[in-house]
């Protein structure tokens, strides 16, 4: 492991269980008691282990003619353990029951793929034929849409808000398909989505994590491609996150959150490792060598549960403690994050001034005004708030940069402006932006306030004066300005001192185009902005694509805010990546895509001619070059012929 301070860590391995006979059925799941795990150790043995001391607390074994075909889970709904034997028989028993043979038995009419636990409902049964049902209805007849040739190679259950969603990835007619089952109105609603994976590329492992409004399904391919399917009830989008080196058939992956995954059995520095990989920055944050040498024939399994990683490697189940925090560039570079102050405490004073001059007597008055601005009972109305803030500016005279020493105070002022609807003050926020007094961490909150209050003039000021705007705020601005009325945008642009030329054949009004140009010219990270561009409505995406296509065809227009060709092309690329599936499937996007294709082809042919021009220029230079003078020595004989 790299010896440096990182945002993630992996502890030393501890042996939890030995002699795992059938690794294909081995599984580690949540137990009835916190601090314990239930391990399906082989098709005939179930053990409960205490994580603290790795001791086996309880054990159950099946008869010789019974083989576990679905790992044991804990049913939180009925407080019982559940498993499947011989593909059809569902066994349930209490945590205090010692004899597995006396467990309650139900026999299904169709073969069962897996039983999935749920915290809000009873467990859900997934059948091999593609049908799903709650455990209480397992004995009913369930006809599914799949045939015997179709293969479900991954299934899981996620809770998205109040919805229970079952996810299945299956191979059907050599094509990968994502099926989602949503339980609504006392019935299962099925959605099918094709997964864009070439037929010759093998998928080796998958994992799903729930979000606030969607679920993310991470798919790792044998060629190292890490795909992410972002699924909600209404839509599903696909994205290639990274291409990871050292992946082979035995590699396993588990997602910890939307930005971190765990890889086990990956090759790094010519050794097999387990590591926490940051998908945003495409780098390992921490890794360790696997305790047992692996080969491409050995089976590796990986589970993450209760702050521990469980790795099955060469018939031995190892346990690692781990920690993983939110990623940042600072953590990737090995730097510590600065702790923020806890809420409710008085904000600390700003950094000391290096100026040798003594503090002016007015500094005491300024400190008093600072405290009054932060006091809700003193500055109640917008007028009072603006008056006291302008007094602070006047107090600092011609050097408002002195306010920068009050970074924490300025942050509180910005938050009061943004969060208190009664105190939304265009004048105060404009002065803060003009004098560069808005802390960087508050830019996102200011952007949210601008959109919420539909303050287009302040949006222009933000684009003009702030260099580093978060990608999420840029996308928020884009979606907002495309939906605002043309007259409002035109008035804001005119008041900023920009003269509008008049009518044009642009798909956007000149004022909106001016603002979009400024957004396109802003710096951004491709990976971060692709995640945020999903929030732009599809109709606005089509309008934006049409406008960017128009810009490529009119690069010679005399517009001061016009972005260059590279900036336009880069923005088109990230926009297409973010909405690729919708653009391909929707009939509304065909005309836009055809126009974009024709424009790109025209530009390609145009630049191809420059290659031929370079050859012609070289030939002309050689043909009309002035011959170099001959080198003549001090003594020379020349023959002159006279006719």
C-alpha cells in the first residue's frame, strides 16, 4: 500500500473462515445482530461469525440431498433467515432455532434464481424465467418472459425513495439487457433497456447502489471498461466512467458510493491487489496486495458490509476493515482536507494581516456592522440589510479588498442573502461579486439563488466576474437561461452594456446566445460536467445542440462573446456523452443529429484541404526558390566565348 495520507484506507487482512468448498455459492450477508455476519460457507453449511473476534457463534447444516442454491439472507420484515435449496424449496427459520431440518418449507413451481432482502418490505424472489414476486407468493404460478436460453447473470434490489426496484442484467440473444421491476400500485411494472456493450466484450462483474432519485449500476468489462447505468423510473442513461488497467476474469468489483469502487484481484505493479479506486480521477486511493497468490483459474468473491470488506480467495475468506470519504483532488494528491467549523459556534477571526500599518479606529465600527449583518433580529428587512452592507463598503473606503480577511463573515452574509427569501438583494450580491468577496465554496449557493429568483442580470455578472464556477452551477445556468423569456434576457444583456445587432437565423435569440456563449467558454472538467448535464431537460438539450451546430457554421461572425471552435466542439462532445441514449432513441433528435453530422463533415473536408495546401506550398517554395550563390575562391579561371 502507498505510504501516504489518503481519504481512504484498508486495514490488515484477517482470516474469517477456511476451507470454502464451493466458492460459487459462498456469500456474506447482514445478520440479525449488528456486529455479526451470516456466511453461506458451502452448499451444505451456514455459519454466523462475530466480526470483532472472528468466532463462529452458530451453525446450521443441510441434509446430503439438500443443496443451497441461493445465499442465506435475513428477513427484517418477519425476523427470520431465508434460503433456497435445490432451486425450488424455500426454507425459513428463526434465529434461535437450532435444527435446520425443522425449518418452514415452501416449494415454488418455477426455479428460483435468487432471493433478495429488502428493508421496507418482505424479501423478493427472482425466478429464472424473469418473473419477480414477494416471498409470501412464492407458491403461486409465475410465468416470466425469459426462455431457457436467456441467462440472468446479475440481480439486486435497491430502494429508490419510496419505490422498491429489482434490477436484473441478462444475456439474451447475445445482447445485454437491463430489466427493472418497480413495485407500484400493488403490482410490478417492468422496464427494459439495452446496455451498449459490444458482443465480443465480456462482462465480469456488476454492482448497484441506490441514490436519492435514481440507482447506479456499475458494470466492469474484461477489457477494463467501467460503465455506469443511471436508472430512474422515467429514463436510463449510460456512461463510460474509466478504463481500468490490470483487469482479468477473476477480478471482482463492489461500489461503495457514486465515486468509489473496490477492486479485488486486479493486477497492479505485477501483483494481485485489493484497492479502493476513485472513478472521478481514475486512480487508486489505496491498495494492498492480496494475501494469497491467485491465478486466472481461481475464483475471487468480494463483499462490502458494515465497514468491512470480505474477500474469498483460494478457499479462504479474508476480512479487511476500510474507510472511504468523499473524493477531492487534494485527497488524490495526498493532502489533508481542512475541517470546517461546526454549526452553532462563533466563526473564528480571519487570517492576520501582513500589513505593517496599524488598524484604523474604524475597524471597531466595521466589526460591529459585521455582527449586525449576521444578526437576524437587527437586519430584518432587505433595506436594512443593504444599508448596513453599504456602510461596510464605505467604511473600507477605496480598499474593499480588506474585507477578504473576513472570509467566514462574508460566507455568512452570502448565506443570509441566498437562504432568506426576504433578504434576496441583487445590489448586495452584485457588490460582493464585483469586489471578488464571494468565497469559492459559496458560488454554488449563489447560483441556486440566482436561478430560484430568476435574476438574469446577476447571472451575467457571475459569468463575467467569477472564473471558477462549479460544473453543477454551469449546467443549472444553462437549463435556466434556455427556459427564460427572450425579453427578460434581452433587457439584462442591454443593461450590461452589450448592444444587440438585430435579427439572425440563429435558433436562439441574440441575448440568450450571448449568455450561452459565456457558459461554453467557462473552464470545466469533462467527467464532472457529464454527470451534471443529465439534469438539463431533453428539449433544452436539443435546442442547445442546434445552437452549437449553428455556431460551428458561423465562426466568422463578429461577436465578442463567440467561443472558439475547440470550445464549441468540446461542449458538444460532453453534451452527447451525457444524453447519448436519449439522442439515439428519440425521433425528435434525428434532424438535429443529421444537421450536426453534415456540419462536422463540412468542417472535416475543409480542414482536410489544408493538408493538400501544405504540400502545394512546399512545391512552390522549391520551384521558385532563389538559387544560392556559387562559392568562388580567390583565384578563378572562367572561359568566355565570343561568337
